[in-house]
C-alpha cells in the first residue's frame, strides 16, 4: 500500500552549499532537460519540472537532522 504524500511536501530535498544549482531530474533518460536556478535572497529553490527542493546548508530552511 502506498503512502499518500502531502501536496506541500517536496518529493526530494537536496542540501547544497551554493546558491546556484542545476537539476536534470536525476532519472537519466526519464529525467528532464538540465535547468539552472539561482536562489537569490531565499535559502531554497524548487525545480519547476520535478519539484525537487534545493536547500542551502546552514540557511533558514536547513532542518536539524536526527542523529
């Protein structure tokens, strides 16, 4: 049985150290064209194709991780 995903929860979160990131969907031939995003004044950006969220490490959206 699949678990229903909240529509506001991104499918994947990638922690990054740069405000400029690229995304290709990560699925090889099943991915999407490579696109570049600039965070600007925000500490995160979401891919317009696959909704992957890129979060700046140490930024305001960086969630503490369980140890």
